């Protein structure tokens, strides 16, 4: 009993540690706000925002003096540099020193610098920073009474009385949704009792890259002002200035840029993403974290010479696809979101992978890079074929389009055949490494690859039936899955550090985070010990799961898989506790607002596919949706005890736009399926039951 009490105490401690230090707060369903106070500075953070032609990595912060600092690293994925490899995207950083000069009543505004030296007679107080699909900063500026100098200020009607003024400034930074363009908008509003003159100096700067370091260059990067000049503002009036940054190929003319048009286009793109697949629960933090994750994973799609390509980002991974990030993580999510741009990118990713199928069954490359013109396979076979078959079959079923499914089938079939050819003598899939590419040991056969292959066999059997494959072939996939499940138990099942869970590979004696994967594919034989191991102090840290017990390294992807798997296994209350703590830390803590890739590697960059994994916690874990054909899915809802109701609205899958509502009614769960505001199915089930739904 004492051991159990200690364990529960440790769980409480870790959850509290995980959710503390909330710097940000909610400001509506799709916005968070950081209200700047002396006690919460200095602080800095970074965020990535993307569109089809650009990705912007913004390092922003407030120093000890209260001064705002922003570094803008702009990435142009379709503008290639030498060497034209995974990392060959044109990239350039603009600092605050690169901004044009601003003046208020002829005095330099604090944002301006002269020869690297602040010379302003202004005091700017940063009041709040908001994130809502853009980065917004609100401040107030007034003269610094300590530096009042009549020579720098206007005088009233010839008198010596200096004009006192107060000006509110709103900055908004955002990428264009479809152009290689980034916008930094400034709105100055006079809240004084007398007129104020505001000036932004004109600036036009072109950077011509040498052809020796560009592909099909030279490329040009341009920084330019819009609406520059001097405006006299009456009380309560405002003026809009902007600085734009964009890239051009050598022969392109400078475009006409309309700031209102670009701002509206970005707003509409974010609004469109948020209108699909809406999560509604009693927990507003979870709802908002879900919305932000949808934005991050869906915005990160780039137009390339070989079509739209979803990319991780993070200042490294653009105009390229991976078997894990895209095929395994993001593509099954996009089937439920139903976004046309995203679904186009999904089909394009599988088309690019399919180009590498071959009769000798040499592995498909782990990554296709440089706008689809080259590949990277430096880690050998990471289990990529299992990843691709898993993601493609799940996407094809939920997408519900027979033409798309038939296009994908040869790739799925080839990847399944490849995996079967690589079964070892004990019946599990062998590979050179896993997705961590040698960062941690994975043996000659790892648990993740075999689990994904198992799920892919089940999905392929279902998919084969609906596209008219012979019964002998679809039944063979089911038989192979049953054999593999037994082999997984025999080969990987074992006692690790006192838990009857899984060895990640045969020789493994240390707990690993990826022991969670069987839970996500319906293998529950060792669920109790596995869940206890995942949430034990050996693996669980304030930032989620350590990759390996006793190590400081963490990768969010395994934490996100684990939370989904624990919900799927029916441990709803425990999963919810940890999900709430994780979501609060990622959305409202010190590094916000999205799931991250890893630490210490990558400095917790906001890679896009991790956000897709976050959304799948709800779709496949909390609501238990699993595609079974083009118009059917199974549903195993896990409604938390404290929640009377939860909804997923506008699920654009299975050739439908529908809602799933789950309510608790007298100890049972009532499920409503709604389409076009009409209830098309209504069922009453016991907690933990799985039902099949046909649309």
C-alpha cells in the first residue's frame, strides 16, 4: 500500500510540474495572449508560420529593459541553393536593425536604431503579445520625460510648451498563404488630445545571391516599405505602414503587393482550416490546443516544381517528404480534416514515394528531397515501407475515394510485400534501424516497425475488399496479421525494469518510450504494465516521455503516440490527466503554442507533423474512430467521467461532412451522427463498447 501511495504521489508531482509555469492565457477559442509584466521578463521564444511559398521562423522576446527584439528568419522552399539537398532552401535573417526608421513628431521611435545605437527620446511599453495564426504585438509609446529636448519636438502655436502625446502601436507579422512573401504590418494610432506626425522612411533593399550558390539563379531577396512617408494624425486617427520581405527568381518583375489583400488571405486560410474538424469539449485548453495544432500542420505545405509537399519545417526540412513525418504521421490525419490543399499534398507524397518501387525490392528512400528531384537514404531501411503502407492504407479508407485508393494500392501492395520479405526467422520485421536513425539503439528488428506493419495488413485487407481484390488476397493479409501479432508477443514481450511490457528490440534491457506503439494499433495484451511503465518516473518527465529511461532526450512524437494509445486502451482518466498537463505546457507555458520535435536536438522546434499526431489523440484515441471502408468506421468513444458531452464537428471524411457527438446518459453513452444538421444515426452503448457506423 505504501508503494502504491508513493507511486500516486509521484504521478501527482509530475503532472503538477508538467502544467506549471503558465506564461500565456487563453484569449478566445483560437488565440492566446502573453500580458507583459515586470515579473515575467526577460523572456524569449520562437515560433514558425508557413504558407505555400514561405516559412517564417520568428525569434521574439522582451529583454530586461522591456525592449522588444525580433529576428525574422525567412525560408523560401522553392528557391534552391547549393548543395541542393535536404537543407538547400534559400534562407535569410532580418534583424530589427534592418527595419526602416520611424519617427513620432520628428523624434526617432524606439524601434529604430542609428549605427547600432538606440537614440530615441521615446518610451515604448510592450503590453501584450498575441498568437492567433499571426504574431501580434501591442505597445504604447510616449515621450521619455527624462530626455525631453525642445529641439526634437513640435511646439504649440509658437510657444515653448512641448507637445505631450501618446501613440498606440499594433504590429502584426504573418506569411502570405500562397506567395514567397512575409508581411510586417505597423498600425500607429494617436490617442492624444492633439495631432501627432508619424513617419516611416522609405526603404528598398535588394539582395542578389551569386549564381555559384543558387540553383537556377540568381535569386533575389527584397525588403521594401509600403505606404512610407509622413502622416499627420488627428486624435483617435490611425495610419498603416508595412515592411514586406519576398523572394524573386532572376527574371521576375517586382510585384504589386496589397497589404489588406494579403492579410485577408491569411485570415481566410486560417479560418478555413479552423472550420474543419472542430473539437468541442468542456476543456477550453484542449479545444484551443487542438485548433492551434490544426493550423501548424496544415499551413506547412509548400508549392514546389513537383507539386504540393507537406514539410516538417524547423529551419531544416522543406520541399521534402519523409516516410514517418508525412506518410505515417500527417497523412492519416488529413483524411479526417478534408482540406483540399492537404489532400493534394498527401496524394503527391505517395506518388513521389511510388516512383521508387522496383522489382528487386530495394527499399524506398526514407526521404525525397529538393522539390522531389533527389532523395536521402543515409540511415538505410528504417522500417519506412511499414510506415508508408500504414499511412497510405489508413488515408485511402478514410478519404473514401475509390479512384485515389486505386492509385495508392500498388504502393501499399509493394510495401506490404517488402515487409513480408523482411520477416526474420522469428516472424517480426527486420530493418537497419528505426526513425531515430541510430541516435538510440534499435537492434535488427524493432517493435515500432512490426506494429505498423501489423496495422497496415489489417487496413489493407479492408481496403482490398472495397476496391474489388480477390478474397484470397484480402484473407491472406488477415492471416499474416494474426501470425504477426503472435510473433510480436513472443519476440518483444518481456520484463523490462520490473514491468511486464515490451523490449523495444530483442537485446533491450532499458525502458523505451516507443513501447506505446502496440496500444495505438489495438494490441492490448500487455496494456496495464505498459501504461504503468510509460507513466513511471523512469520514463515520464516534465516534458513527457524520455526516449530512453534515465536519458534527458525527449521526442514529442512518442509522447503523442502514448497518449493516443492510453486512450485507446481504455485508461481514459489517466490519459486525460496527462493530456491536460501536456497541452497546458505546450499551449500556455514558456515555449508555445504547438507540440515540438525534440530536445536537446533541434531546440524544440515546431515541426508540423507532430501537430498532426496531437490531433490524432482525439480522433483515434478519445473518439476511437478507425476507418474500415469508404463509408464505414468503427467507433470506441472514451468520454471522461467529468465530461457530460464531447463533439467532433465537420469531419470531412468517408465522402461526407458529418459530426460525432457523445453524451453520457444514465451510465451509458449515447452517440449521435449528424449530417446537414440532421441526426442520421443514434445509438446507446455501454462504456468501452465498439460500434460500427455506416454513412
